């Protein structure tokens, strides 16, 4: 691959939701040496507005005091430019339901808005492209985990307990203008990546 093809290859990888991409100009052994355009490739990736998105979910559980602790979804990402965030969730994988305006790469039944240390979950009530959302109480939280690293969490049940969901993160500036989107990612809500105290997991 030539240096003039790097940007188009990265754009194609984003369109196809490729999680990992390795580009090289080596022919025989692609790992023999870094490509000659390594710096340009790294710079192109660094310019992505939303980077390193990652999500986990854990099930309902019981605390040491015998109280039920609701299952939660946690999503983390990094960005050096955004100050407000919109996370769109496709919970039914049905292209005929939900919001599909604004250039999204998915159709969203739910939206989580986060800014100024607060987060709110909304359910879509419109007809497809109009901006019509109703707030859903989900104990949503926004946390700054470090320099340019953010995380939101909320009660899974408020999404209607889907087995899986697709999500996309949109960064906005302080005035609410879109800066860029992540690619679409998938999270299995039932095959959890993080489980606390399995002995207290309700059957």
C-alpha cells in the first residue's frame, strides 16, 4: 500500500467498523519493519475525535446488606476536543424504528446526553428524523477518569433489557455543534465482561 492510499484505507476501515487496522508497504513480511508512512498513519488516527471506545455490562446483583443492585452499562472513551457528548443506542437492530437523522450510522431508540458532569438518558418518541425524546430515569452518571478520558454509566433495565445493543458516540463543542462520531460498536448485555461476587448473583 502506498502513502497516498492511507487516508482512504482508514476511512474505509471506519465505515466498515473495523476495530483494529494495520497498514503496511511491506510485501513479503508485513511485520518486518514499520511502514515508511508510519508517522502519517499515526497522525491520521490521532485526529479522530472519539478514540478508544470500550463498554462493559454487569448483571443485577445483591449487596452484602441483601439489597438488590441493578445491572449497569459502562462506556468509556477518550477525546481531546469534545466538551459535550451524545451516545446513541440501537437496542432492537430494526432499521424501521428509532431516530435516523443527523448523519448517524445507526438507528437509535435511546440517547444519553452528557455534559458538565451530568448525564441523562432519553427514549426516542419521534417518527424517524425529528428530534423528539423523553427522559428516562436511569441513574445515569458521567465521570472524568483522567486527562481526556470519560465514562458514563446507567441502569441497563431502562433500555428495556436488550440482549445486545449497538452504540455510537458523538462529540460536540461547548455550543452543541457536532465535532465527529465514533464508529458503531456492539455490546453484549447478557455475556457480561465484568461480574462482581458471582455467589450473590440472583438466579
